């Protein structure tokens, strides 16, 4: 007996889902006996709508997209196309996500914009960074008020006056960093965003005393208060567990239903390229090895794990540091662009590592 078929449009209408969603289900081979006829998907008319668990349904593009609210050295925006290939949410029991070195959160916001997961955990040891995440989640209205004031004041000034204004805000931020308390957390978050949007290259760098020391950048009309995105981020963060702490604290959250992305401070590829001053703490080889052991422990729990880092073979083809400490896992070398380096000749295309246990 000949099998009767329907088009993707007809299936979308029958199942009350979007045409785009039907195409995604076809591409993922989640519909029984689906086939291609020329450049068109055809679906058995008797096919049942695949289960689309609310814990990890794909979010249609019409819903609010979010992007990182900070520029961040080492941000993963340029590697998202590579990293998203590892996302396991559509085809498995993975309903949780953990990112224990969240930084600017490029991967976090990509996932928040595409999936509705059961639980999400993020953490970082950078106190000011995590405070900013928390304030965006919990006090968005007050934060936006302060940012609007700073934006209006700053934009109206000439260059010399801007430098004075910037330095005053930097000094205030450092004072709150050292002497502040919970009552100043909103102001500190606003200052963090202001400085990030107006400082040189969007760097977050501190000196040995832990004080932010980046000079002002040369921006003509910086967008200090991106209200639309900040409100979207606030909405997406409502169900996110935000922790200020070491990556090892994520162990209690991570289980066999978790996808974990580790983006630790990169191992320097040359003696002069070290940029690890996101906080006062350095992440040396010993700590890289500790992280590799932690990854092995999470692997034993059944979690799906991806780690990114620099590729030492950029400068020394004999350097097998990561090949050795992650020898039990899969290592992929991908192309990235290095932008932050005091030596202009050291900027450009390099290889980075994406390491996975699946």
C-alpha cells in the first residue's frame, strides 16, 4: 500500500507548531519515515508530532533574543558556531546547563536565546561581574535609571571632560570594590557597565591590589545603557542560579542530565601574551591540571562536557600540555582571532582548542 505524505506546511498546521520547527524536526530525523523529495521535506500523513519536552524545547526566533551585556576579553562570540555544534539539548535527556567560568556569557546567552531548560547554573570568582549579573536579574529598573543618568552626563561632555568624568567613576568603582557593602551593589553594577562600555577595548583588568586600572577608550558615542537588551537579559536570568565562587562549587549541580561548558582563563601561548588579570587570582598550569581532573570527575557523573582553551602549538609544535591532560577526551583545533595583545604582530588568526567528552 502506498504511503500518503504531507508537506512541512501541512504538518505545521496539523500539529499547531511553526513551519520552522517542523523543518528542524525533519533535519534532526525526529519524525518517523520523513524523506526529502527534491529540496522539500515530505512527512507521512500518519506521523505523530514528536514529543517536545518543555524542559528543553527550542525557542522560535520570534521570541526575545539576548546578547552579552559586557564586552569581555576572551569572549566566545566568534566561536559560537563551533561551540553550538556540541549543544546536546535536542537529542538527549540533557535538561540542565552549567557554565562555571561565565565571564561575558556569550555561550550562556546563546543557549538562553534558543532553549528553555529546566535548570541553569552560572558562576565566576569575579565578585563585581557576578554582582552585575545579580543586579540585572533582581534590580533592573534601578540599574537602568543609574545607567541612563551616566549616559546622558557622559555623552554631553567634550573629550577632556569625559576623561575627568571617567576617572572619577573609576575611582568610585574601586572605592566600592574595597569599601562597599550590599547597599551600594546597584551603583557598583552600574559603574561596572559604564566602565566596560567606555574603557579601552572593553577590558576588565585589575592591578596587584585588585583595583580596576584600564584607561578611557576613544568612543565617539558609546551605548552605555542598552535598555532593550538589559531588560531581555533580566527576563532570561530570572530562573538562573547565579553563584560567586570557584568552579568546583558546581559539582553539586552537575549530573547526568547536565551540559557543562568550561571556559577558564586561557593558558598563555607565549611568555609575553599572558592576560589573566580578570581577577587578582592567576590560573597557572597547576590549576589547569586541577580543572582537567575535575572534568574527569564530571565525566564519571555522566555529564556532557566541553572545555575551551588556547592551543600551545601556536608557538611550540612540541607542546602537548593539553593533549596530555585531556588525553581521555576529544580535542578539536579551531580557528579564532586574537585581538587583545600589546604587540600588533601577535594579533590575527590562531588556533584554539575545543575539548569534549562526547
